C-alpha cells in the first residue's frame, strides 16, 4: 500500500499562472481532504471530497480555487492566477471510513515568484 | 467556532525523560481527537485517535488522554528518545464532514 501520493513535491509558479496539485488517496479510501499550511500557521482545512462530489468546501477561498475528485484518477486542487500569498504547503489526506485515522501525503510546497 | 491551543509551543528535554504535551479545545462537541507527528518538510503521521466516547488510547511509549467536558487532551511520551524529536499536532474532528481543526503544534527536541 503506497500511502497517499502527492505530486509534485515542489511547484514554482509566477504570479498569474495556474497551479495544479494532484493527490492519489490510499487504496480503498474514498474520502479526500485538502489542507493548507502557511508559514508559522497551523494546518487549515480547505475542502472535503468523495468520488465525484464536493462534500464541504467551507475552507476554500471563494475565488481562484477549485477542487475535484473524479471517478477515475487523482484528486486535483487547482489554483488559478496565483498570487504570492498562495505560497504554502498543501497537504492531501485520505480516509477509509467514518471515525478512522486520517492518512496524510507528504505535501506539495507551492512557491509563487 | 472551534479553536485548538497547544502548550508549550516548544519543549527541549534530555533523552530518557518522560514528558507531557497539552492540547485544549473550546467546543466539546467533537467527534474524535487525533495526535499527529510532523517531521520537517514532511507530511503528518497519525499517532493516536481517541473517539469522543473514549478516555484514552495507548500505542507503545505513547499514551493520549481525553477529557471532553473540560476540553483537554494530553499526550504522554515515556522514556523519550532523540528520534522522538518532531512537531506534535493535536486536531479535533467535528461531526458531519469530520474536518479537522488543528493546533499550531508543540516542537519537541530530545537531546542525546
């Protein structure tokens, strides 16, 4: 079991470009969460998805950010027209079922120049 | 709004010492509480999960307790080792989507 796989590990974008972050959950896990960790800040919830459905996006900025978890393939967190303030570590986590441990990926470090 | 606080922010101890990390939360209506470990530049590893109906969980040298009514949890590490050096994060899950609210962590350094 390969664990939660995130890629790329590091992503550098210039202001105004798009960033696409990918996450493959653990085998058998159908719940995916995205969290953001800003420097000197704790992890903040962004969005919770199940296959083809967004369940809770209360932590997502209203503009420029979107997430999907298609029937086939990884979950994608998409940030359009990135700004310097988007620089952070973005973590994906997956869960098999209710009230079980959450497994995290190693994260994608996004740097916006 | 749920808030999670961890004290102390940093802790340095000599190898072999027993230690306690503290976590408090403002809303006692939680689904579960988890303790994680984060190593620099890496993701989080789940250490212990305590369901809201439980009082404690143990794994090896780690023991976590939960007092829901007072909004507190502790992580006890016995016979600390240099390999335990990491940031320890406490997080509570609210009902429904089970999204986690994290504390800012306690950075632990165990000196050989």
